[in-house]
């Protein structure tokens, strides 16, 4: 199938070698925050958690920080908060300022994603593009000029940050359901229909990008998986969504924390240490009641975003923390 929401613009494409650039900056601790989805309360929670660190971390918002924020005040709050830190472009940010109306939401949805989900996502972005907040030329210019990926030095480790995967802004090759070895529950819930991303593919991406870890977000479900290779451990960390619930029966977002301080943080959901680099999934404990009320005001029953996201906001997903911690990544109890 092809059409808005399923097509991949040529501008999305890049190579893993493009991440083999000099680091954009260096830090001791890094938060990678994707899929904020326009939730200003999640933004507040991320910044509050950053303030609780022994020393201020650097923060990268790796795309789709806008999406459900059709309320102009919420859009402006998210825009101001994100651009006080580092950011990369997600498919939503690309779609909001693209000249090509046929891109739709720009999600590059694979065939196994149901057509109503695609149609609704296109309609959400169409409504967001009409927001008065996007009439500001400075905002449009900032979104258009965001990089598609970043490489950051955390301690002595190079970390590649993408939105989708190492070949496309909205690629799905790092989705939980795409991984090898397969997670049968993930594939059943997604009605997955290939292609599978092998460990060899991940190792090749990391080798060509010259990184020890890849951080992504686009596909919506969090996980971390390590890949031993030639005496090293390479890691993929997908933080799912910072602005939506990620696990069954919970109402918290997720962010990825990377640090040269290898002591596990007390609120880690799961994590691992890679030769001096500590990587953890942290909960984003936003004000759920306020976010749900904001969501329902903007997206009442019958609206496209309500059809796509109301159940997730209320009930979470099918995913458990145990499913999200793969390989030798340890669940924190």
C-alpha cells in the first residue's frame, strides 16, 4: 500500500555512516526523550526528573514532541520547553512544515498497521498544521532546521540518536515486533509481517555509525536489547513514548537515561551497564488526570486522535516491563 502516512519521503533517508560524525556535544549524563506527543505535563515531569540528577543532564528530544497539542497554548509551551534543550526532527515535525501535503503524518507506516490508524494519524497532523501557533515563521523555521539525527559523547561512549532507525527518519526496523529473536506477543499484537531485523543488522549499523548505543523512539513501544559482538556489547534503547502510557495497567511515560556514572538510578525500570556506560529506562510520572482532561477537551469521542489514543491513555498497552527488558538487560524490582 502507498499513500499519505505510508510513503517515505526521499528526505527521510540517510546512512548509518552519517552518524559517524564528530559528536554534537559531550556530557556525563544524557536524557533521550521521544514521543512527548504534545503532553505539557510530561514535559514538566521530564524537567523535574532532570533537576533531581546530581548534576544537570543534557536532554535530547528525539522527535514527535508535537502531535496532540492542537491547543495553541500547549503547543507554545512544548515548543519553548523543547527548544531550551537539544532536539531532533521526528516525522511529525517534518510533516508540520513540509511543502508536500501528500506526506500526511509522515509516519511511514508498514503494511501491517491497520488502515484506520493511518487515516486517523493523517487527520491529526492535518488539524495540527492549522494551529495558530504554526503561523509563527520563527517556529516553522526552527522545526524545519532540526537535524534528523545526532551523535553524542557520553563519557567515553558514542551514542547515536535517531527518531526511527539508522536509515530513515521514520523507519520501523527498530520496532519491538521487528526484532530477532522474535517476541511472539509483540508480533501477535502488531499483526507483524516482516522484515525481521537481525542482530547482525544491528551490529552492522553500529559499526558503520561508530556508536556503542542506538537510541530511538518512533515505533511507540519501549525496550532495550544488547547485542554482544567481538568482545563488546552494543545496545538499542527505544524509549517508546514519553507522553503516553507504555505498559499494561500504568499511566507513565518512559525516557532513556545514559550516564558515565554506572550507579543504577533508584527509579530505573530496567537497565544495564556497557563497559562504563549505564543505560536505564526511567518512568515519566506526569499528571495523568490533567493530561487526560486536556486530551479530551482537544480530542473528544469521535475525533481521530480519540480513536487512536484514548484507550492507551486510559489503560496503557499490553506491554510489560519484562517484555521490554531483552537480552541481558536487567529489570529493576
